[in-house]
């Protein structure tokens, strides 16, 4: 396909603005850690499980460190020092703290404790690297589907029923299975434990649930002859912990946006910016593809009028991702087919927006979301809307394609709804497989002009954000028409100023080219 005639210098200026915006936030947040970053660190060093009343041991240890005024030094060295002093494993230290049999203190020899913490961290990093290698081996053995990959959701609340539905979806043609989390889990400041069978609008994200679904998809992947990717939700107040669990259990994708929690869940922005860096660093090291949430902007703002806010956010998300070590092919930057169906030439504008995103991010693993806002319950019209969405996806060469459901706005999809959605997408993808290489955009035509307009608006928006800061822009409601204050939202009490001797071994191991800048 011929490209749209876009101003590359304008794209470069917009990207440079986004780079400076993200770097300013990163520098402002570098002096802080959070309770969930420290809990994730404990998990990565081998702490797991719950106490007698179901409180996760990482939470118990971090709370204890706060009581002892130690958390600002970093959980890793205190834990490693206790392991050395008492000849215990990380798990045994956590259990002793939880039972009240051990009070943690600063290590007598800080340098030795740091070296021990790094050694334990290396062990876990080796496990994650082995999981990444196993993914590559399974893809080489089973093969994988061509893009766009078909992405389907299961959301029963019961992990065992999810497994049944996921197997069926894979056999029907799904390439990616996303397990929707139970409603409100993003606002829990702890991670539930074990296999779960009761959820609300979804299934709890737990490490055991990850393990069960991973095993099931590996098995069905062999049967259908292609690797089936597993997705979950790495957002909310436990973003770093869920990233750690996903890396340990070989998840393939994680919903992991830098601003979604701030805007749509009212989580404090300082907490979110710190947590997103650590979680993305873990995802990067594990070879996990992140999915960003710009499609959500179009549920509260108009998809035509607010198109530039999507591109601006994608550019900012890209820069945050680079700071965390993610490569372009791990950046599932999100956008959506959400223009009102009654808008004249709406299909042209959808095509313009999708092609613009493809050209601005030529190497990214783009995620394209289906129509939802303007689905009315008319399943026949909805099926047509989904078909048009499918056309745009294949013509503009998107990578991750969330299958649209004709029963959107009616009920959680049945298995037969998913079957029809997959058949719709596969028909369009097959019959239009090479259309993208056979057509050209009219020079100076409506599609090209629309893309140029959105690009210009994006550059102007990013310039304004750079002048007032990203927190200032969020405060003005520049994204999704929702305003949040820097000191508002949930989780600010979990933000901790680092002591001068703060240490965490994982940034220097997972970001070897940046080392101490992130320690």
C-alpha cells in the first residue's frame, strides 16, 4: 500500500515533545518508590502465599517495614540481610515476620546484603529469561498465526470455566486469549491468592490462575498447531506485582497503560507513574507485549473530534515504554473504531486514523479495538459495523485485533457469539488478504487531508502539554475529557520517598544498559 503523504518533520517534532514530556515525569518520579513496587520486589525474590487470615505475605512484610521505618531503604536489602543473618529463605523470613517471630532491622553489613540481594534477584531473572526462551521455542515448534492476531476475551469469574471457554475460542480461531479481571480488582491494594471460582464480571488475576490458563493454552496450541498467547491486566494499584506474576508464569501480553488508572480509575498519578515504570521494565525483560488503553478515551470523548488525543497519548506511551526498556515490537499501542456510524464518510475517517497510527509507529505491535460505544443491540447492524472494522484492520495492517461482538451492549458474549465474530473476521482477513498492497491513497484526497489534520492537532497538543507538564494536562482534562488532580486519587499514601541509600537490584539487572540511573 502506498503511504499517506505525511510531514515526517512534523511527526519528529511531535515525538520529540513526547520524549521530553515523558522524561520530565520520569525524572520527577525517580526519587520515589511505592508499596507495590516493594511488594513486587519481594515476590521476585521468592515471597508468596498468604497468612492465616488471607493477607498476602508481601503485604505483611511491606507493612512491617513501614512500621519499622525501613521501607525507604528498599525491601530487597533488608530481606537479604535477614536471610543471611538467620539462615532463612525469603519465604521463611516473610512467614516469621507475619507470625510475629521476627522483627526486621537494617543489615549490619549493607554491602554484603546488597550483594546477596542481587544474587537472589539474578536467580529469578534467570527463571524469567528461561520462560522467555520457552515461549520462543514453543512458537518455533507450533508456529503462530499471521497478523492481525485475533484477540478474544473470556470473563466467567471461574478460572476453570474460563479454561473451557478459552480452549473453545482457540479451536474456533482465536490467537490471543484475554482473561478479564473481576470488576474493581484494579482498586484492590493487594493481589488475591490461589485459584478462584467467584468473580464479578471477570476472573481475579492471581498467579495460580495465570499458571492454570497458561498450561491450558499450551496444550490447545499443540492441538491447533499454533501458539496461543495469554493476556491479562497489569493496571491499578498492584501493577508491578501483576507484572512480576505474569513474567514468572510466561504470560505473553499485559494491559499496561501509563495513564489509564489515573484517568479512568482515579488512582493517584504519582503512584501510577512510578508503578508503570517498574511494571513495564519487568514486562520488557520477560518479552511481554504491553497493550495501552487509548481506545478508552473514545468512550467518553467523541472519536472524530478527539482523534488527536489518541495519537498524542500513544506517543507519550511510546516514550514511557522506551524508558522502561520495551522494544517497538513489544508496544501494543491501542486505538479504536469508534466514530459514530451516522457520520458521513465515517469509514474514510476511520481508515485515515488507523493508517496514520500505522505510519507513525511502523514497527509497533498495534492493537485495534472494535466498535462498542455506538453498538445499539441491533445485532445485524452490529455485525456490519464489525465487518467494516475488520476491513480497516487488515487494510492498514494492524497487529492485534480484538474481535467485535454483534451482541455488544446486550450481554457477555456466548460461545456462539464468539464463533460468529471469528468467522466474520477470518472471512474479511482472507478475502482481502493482499488488498493493502493493491490500492493507493488519493494524493490530497479526503483520507490524506484528515490524517494531516489529526497529525497537526497532535503536534499542537503535545507542545501545549510540554509547556504545562503532563500532570497539568491531566488536570485540565485534556485526555478523555476527565480531570484528575496531582494530589488526588487512590494510593498516594503508598508513595515513599527513597532514602539516599535506597537499593533495588532489579533495574540494574533488567536494564543493564541504563544501570544505576534506575537503581
